[in-house]
């Protein structure tokens, strides 16, 4: 490695702290709590966790790992396989780690993404021993310039005993100035968070850490992993179409302006497809106040539809990444990356009046949503930011395809096997079949609209039959408790929800 | 009736609008949407709804009724029995109305109490035709001075086509100056809500309605109904003791100051008993930022323990009401009543860092809470403000007795039959058996702590057995779906959760 990284450590006194990833990892001891950068495969520390996993394979050790959200470069997999993790907070999406969590080998604390650092700050979670933060550079004063995500990095760095900085030479120095680091003030004198629009800049462009707390600096060069979002297909295009039509109608009835209200979209293929759908819509001057800025954000900017986007990370496909970085100076004035506490903060979400589009694993005939648990027991990913957004949204939209596993599973069920979002927090449900507008409806009314509009035709009679028999028994939310979860139980036993 | 009410209508031009309750009710037509004052039996309009119910008994008609929360003076009962209500929003607690809701005769929209006026303002609920607001007086400018509650009155009055004011001569004029009416500004230029402590006064002391919109004024004299809160018993005292001990320990570990953080307590006997428990605690200089100020608030002030209380209503027992009104000038500097949108606002709840104590109907071994549905189907009261508070609390506490119906029901079950609060929003569970601190625990860990600390001894083996068998099957949240709701089904069939 040449020394051409030195200009990225502008605080000259810190240059002597450059060590190898292995040396930095040796600061970490068995039982420690680590706070690591990284949010949906963007901006995670890469070299030190890899070195630590390698060490754990030789000499077994366990740590509690907190991050922003999921990690790229198979780091969750590598650490899980090295049996390094005793506890993982607050989000993950790796199959190997998921397996370990569902086997009870790793204790996973699934949290609303805005809440982790709040709980850390008030000592309701164990304190972070070491923060490991990927950076573009360190400023003259020792401030850390994050890379493609902010996540929980700022609070981890500020609260940790020691900080390890990974300067990633593959992350462009153009990223400097993109970030807006604001930390809520301490109670009892906490003041309002001054964000009043997606464009509001209210904090520092770097994480202001006292330089003496930076214990080690590691140089890395590995790129972020590309996003795994798939192209829109016929069904996701239909979902986008239903939602666009609905929003057009809201505009026509003056319930929304033609630039809508700031958009939030969850991670993944369906939400990305829905945003893509806006390219051919009549809406314009759109803004985004979200967690993850995906390909669709930049496609909307390219199409002249979106004027500003605020998020906590940029997670792109490989071709889009190349395209965006090639003319990043054009995009930069239209972008802000914030701590996830702020991108997801109930206060700001409610103030701005977001239109929130998140993905459901399944929902039930009354509009309760399961975002996390397969068959009510096995963790898929975690609730992520969906709770932060859905509860406080102007419009809380959940999307899913009506069928899964080649039609063996109906995504609309009598009763969800796990509740992440209650009917109180769900305004609009959309599948490729259609859209259910649940605003102002009682449960019995919701059930009729959901079954009529969202369910695949082959499952409709069974749900109508269930509802009909439940209505005979009565109640505000009529159910047949002895049968409510039988579809899931059948799926568990036979691999299909279809009657045996 | 003498004319000694005239000084309560300070805007002289409005004095000619005084009419009888029947005349005022004649402004209301079949199919209208009414927005009425009233929050937990306090400050509801009394004469006009009674006259309207009488009329509906003669000539059937239907209206949509929105209020702050539940009504006193058996108004919900009277209106339900007169078959006047087609739709009821957002809270109720009357047995007759409950029966009509569970029979599907009244469509009940159960909402987070901070959200109703937000949805009204943005035209996501049908517009209010007529607001009916109880008042102490009307100011010189035509402003409405509310009585013992604010609830949704301010927004109803501001948004309605016409306003009927009920001046209640039994409500003391001393109440003037108690209220702080702040309405969030319109989007997209909405600014932060400036409340930074329980004591913050940020609005008007009256509801600023243009006098020409006041269509009728009715004089009434009926008192608020007294609260139905029962005296603490051995079990509620035990719950209070466990929670006090827990908070003492938090103070001892410097996670809380000795004045704690502002308290919120739900409506009802258990929450009231818990607050009473603080009288003999070492905590001092307590403040409250809650919905309903009950007897316990004033008892804590009398004991020199509480220095300030902010709420949306004052709902007292008959003796306490007499006592408080007799020396109201002493209490007034320590009290504010706010719109429920502000008393329950996620922004303020999170900013102030509330300790929130709400009542569960039942909870499950993983910490999900059911606040509303008996056997997953029949509505009890509605979610009220518990969701506004629990999601954004510094500490979210749910309390319940471990047994109901003479031990035939365990309040701790394998899986709740309805979810109002997910495990993500529940930090602490307390029964008379003990307290479960769930912070930072994964579901498998939560289950062990809950079963050990909160379950009645006679139900513990059955829950341990369930958990043990579910763990064999595995998962992040292990369940036996074919059995998860069997306790409730048995209760439905046999009147007891006990094995047949």
C-alpha cells in the first residue's frame, strides 16, 4: 500500500495511528459491545470485522454487534459462521445469520431503527465499547467524514469508549459535504429537531469526535456490495399502477398537491418498482424523506421528476452506482444523508407528512401487517424502519404480491401469524390485484374491501367463507379463533396453505 | 332560567343566539358528521346530544359521531339506544354502545387519539358538519373557553361548518386560563410544536373561532359524571410496589433522576393505583404529561410529590372533584389542559422522554399486548392514547393483574388474541406477581423473564410447557401455531382457559 492515503487523514497527529486491520481488531476483546457503521449494504466497516471473524475462527470469542442496518460484503454471514456474534441489534438480512437467529444461537434484538441510539444514550442498552466507522477522510479537527451511509455511526462514535476508523480509499472524496449530522439534545432540555423539510440542513457535515478517542485507523479499499434489487416485473408494475392511480385521484380531489408529499419507500424490489412507476406519472417536483436511496431515487431525478432526496444511505445496483458516481457533483446538491435516528424520527415523519410505502410479508383481512416472521415464528429480516414510518405517516401504504411460492401461499390471510403493524397504522394495502383504501373504515368494512380488491381470485372464496362464518359469531373484529391460524399451520405441515 | 348566564357570553352580539337544546339540535340532519367535546367523562356537550337522541327516538336518524374520547352522563348509551349512531370515532367505553359495535350495528373507528384531527384536517375523514362544544364562557372576541377537557374540541370547532356552544353554568368560571390551545401549522410549512416541558404554554387560552360560525348557544347545568375509578386493592398495590422498586433501582443506577421523567398514566383503576403508589416513594418534584388527570394527580400534588401536570382532561371522583374545585386557584398554576393531539403527540412524547404506564387486557410470553379485544373479537374500549404513548415512550410500561374472572383467565397467554402493541413497543410488564424488564432482550429471553416474573403460579407450568415445546420447533419467536390461540378458544367454549 502506498502512502497516498495520507491526505485523507487531515489531522496530522492521527496519521501515526494507522495500523493493520488485525492490529485494530486486537483492541476488541471477548464480550465487548461493538457499534459498527453500515446501513443496507452501504458504508459498513469492512476490514476490521473481517479480521475479527478470522481471529474468532482461531480463538473462539463472542461480541454484541450493533449496526445501522444490514451489512454488505457478506459480513453478517462471515461473522455468524465464525460464531462471533452473541447478540445482534437492530436489523439484518443475511440468510446465514437468519439461520443462527432462528436456531437460537444468536440473540437478535429487532428494533425500530430510530430507537437504538436513543436507548444507548439513556443506558437502556449496554454501552458501546468500540465503534468501528467507515470514513472517506478525517478532518483537520479529527471529525469523521462518513461514506455511503450514516446509520447509527455518529452516536456510536460519540458514545463509544474507543473509535476505530476505516478509511476506505474506494469511497469517493466527493462524498464530503453530503452528510448532515444532528444529534438530539439531552433531556430534560431537549429542543425540537429543526428539520422542517427534506432539504433542511441542521447539523455538522462530519461526526465531531475528539481526536484522542480515535484509537486506530485502518486503510481499506473494498467497495460496497451492490444492491440486490430486481427489475420490475408484471406484478410489481401492476402494484405501481394501482398506487399511482390512487394518488392521482387524491390529487384530483385536492387531498394532495401535484408534487404529493415527501415519499418514503422501504428497501427492496417492490418498493423500488413502485417508485419507478412515478417516472411515467403526472406528479412532479417530488421529494423523498426516506431511509435508503435506491436506484429509483436517481432514476426519478434523471427523469426530472424528483428535486430532492434525504436518506440515511445510498444503496445502488452496480451499473447505477457507476453512473451516479461519474457525475456525483450534479446529484450532490439534491441529496442529504442523515443519522437514521433523524431520517426515521417520529417527530420529523409526522411533521413532514410522509407518504410511506413499505413491504408486507402478509396482511390479514382486517389490515394487520406482518413484516418480519415467516409462519409467525421464523425471523426474516427485522421490522427496520417500517414502524417508525407507518405509525407517523400521512399515508401508510403496504405493498405485497398477493401470492407467494407459486400460489401455494396467499399473502392475504384470515389472521396474520405475527403482527408488526396494527390496523391502526395501515391506511392503504396494494397487491397486483388492486388497492384497498382503509381510511375511516371499521374492521368489518375493511375486510370486505381487502377481500374484494387485494386477494388473488383463487383465494377469495376461502376468505369470504371465513369472514362469513366469523360474522355469524360476531364481534368488532370477527374471528374464528380455532381456525384463524390454520392456514399457516397447514403451510407448515404440507408446504401449502391449500386445503388438504 | 334566569338571565344570569349573560355575563358568560361576553361577545354581546352572540347573546341573541341562545336557543333551547331542542332548537339547537334541529340544526342537525340525518347523515351529518358531528364533532363533540368530551374526553373520558369530562367536558362533553350534554344538552344537545340528549335532545338529539330524544328526537331520533321519535324520528329515526343516523349521524357519525366524533369526540375526544369517552362521554359521561350515559350519553353514548343514550345515543346508542336511540339508534342514532351509524359511526363512532375514536374512543368509547360504554357497555350499551360496545354491544352495538360488537353486533355490527355501529361502525366504530378505533384510532390513536392523537390522529383523528390530523386525518380530519387533511380530509382523510369526512368533514365535520357541526361541532358541539361545552364551554365555561365565550370571550369578547367570540373565543370558546372549554371546561374540564379540551380533547378534539378546538379542531372540531375550527373545521366545522357550524358550531353549537353549550355554556355549562355548573362548570366553574375558575377554569378560565387552564387551557392551552395550540394547533399544528399546515404542511408543507409545518413548524416544530414548541412544547419542551409539561409546563410549556404555547397557544391561546381559548378556541379562536370566528363568531359568525357560532350558530347556536345552549345553556346547560348538568355536572360531569364522576370517575368510576376504584380504590387500590392488594393486587394493584403490589403492582405499584413492583414498579416503584424498579424505578428506585433505575435512579440508583443513574438511569433516571430522582424526579424521574414526566409521567403518563392510562385511564382506570390500575394506573391510578400505580400513581398513588408514588405517594410513599422517595421520588419528588414529579411532573405529568398525560391525557387524563385523575384523582391520583391531585393526591400527588397534595402530598407535595408532584409539581406540575399537563393533560387533556380532568376526570375525578365526586369527593375529589369537590375538594379540587374548592381550592382550584391553588392547583391552577400547576395545571394545563391541551388538545389531545398535543397531549398525545409523538413529537412531544418522544422529546420529553415520558414514563408511560398503560393497562393491558392481556399480554403474551413474548411481550405483545392486547389492550382492546376480548377473545380477539369483541371490542372493549378502543386503543385510546396507549399507542401514541407506548411507541414513543422513554419507558413503556404495561400493567395488569395476572388473573381475571376468579382465576379462570390468565392475563399472560401463549399468544395474544389481538395485538395493539407489538413487542417492539413494550419495555416493562408488571402484574401483582412481579415485573419483567424486557429491555435489550430477544424474544426467547423475554419469554423466560415474563413467565418467571409475571405469571400466576397456577398458570406457570402450562406456559413453561408451551414454551418448551415451541422451542423444540425453533424460530426467533417460537410458537406452536396450532395451539397458540387454544387458550382463548377454550375460554370461548367453556368459560375458562383451564384444560377441560
